[in-house]
C-alpha cells in the first residue's frame, strides 16, 4: 500500500479539499523532508457531522483531483475502503503493519492537536507517529504543548502562514453561486460544478424539474433526426 520510509498523513473529511490542504501537505513534505504525504479522507468522522457530505467516494475523487501532478503528495482511500467511523489510531496501525520500518508523521492543525488527548487511544496513537502541527491564530503553541504533555508526544511546529480558506467557506460560496477559483484546484471546481455538489435543495429541485421538462422536447428532436 505504501512504500516510503518517511510518510506524512494528513487526515480530514476534505469536504471539499481546498488549496490550504494542499499547501499544508506540500509544506510539511518540504520542511520535514518526507518522501510522501498521504491525503487521507475519512469515511465518516466519529465526532463530526456533515450535512452536505456528497459521499466518501466523491470526496476521495476530489482529493485525487486536487493532488494530481503534485510530486510526493497523493490521495489514499484506506479509511474509505475500511468503512465505518474513521479513527486515526486504526489507520496508523494499518500503515505500520504494512510498512513497519516507515517513520510516520501525522499532520494536523493546532486546534485539532489540542484535542488529541480526547481521541481514541491517544497514547497508542503518539507511539505510532510523531506530530507535525500547523499553527492557528486561535491556538497557541503553549496550549498545544500543555495538552499533549501527558502523552509525551513527539511534536514539531510547522513554520507556515495561515491561509484564509476552509471547506465550509467553499461550500457556502457554491451555495450562493459565487466563484471558488483560487480556493480549490481547477479540477476540483469543475468536478463540483459537473456533479452539482453543495447546492441548496431548492436549486437541485429546480435543476431536476428543468431536466424533466426538457426531456420530451429532446426526445422529439431526436425522433426528427
């Protein structure tokens, strides 16, 4: 499944993946000298509900589109293939069993790192991997280190600027018919448009009604050809 000796794992729902995700993966790979970084979309996050989830397979496909052509960064469907709630410790154990000599680095934001002691089997998790933490304006290094101190976690902070972009921002712009160019990869924007993702229910209903209304006319046009 994985063949690198230094592997970074960037998890999340990626609903959808945006330029901040890719920037973080790229920066972690370069700063830490990782051979590969895996974007690992969750099948379903155990503590996070998504009202606008297009489904794990579509989120995985968008991750593949987002990383296309990016050296050393790839999408991984391990958690989606496993199904059910996605727990990081289970993912790390699977990768470790496949590549026991690989050095694993779990990449996450400071806001999430601060909550890690409440995750499933946090001590086992930090024994399997070191942590690469991207700083957030609302979470200090001291808060992260204080929260993780009881776990004796191996922590490195990434020196990168915070990007003003989020998946919820992208979804909201799509709902309002606003452009998302520059927030996501062009291929991801095309996929969202093609599959009409993140639109309001009324917009989808209107589109379906228009398609149904046009169907008889299209059928008649074909009959005349």
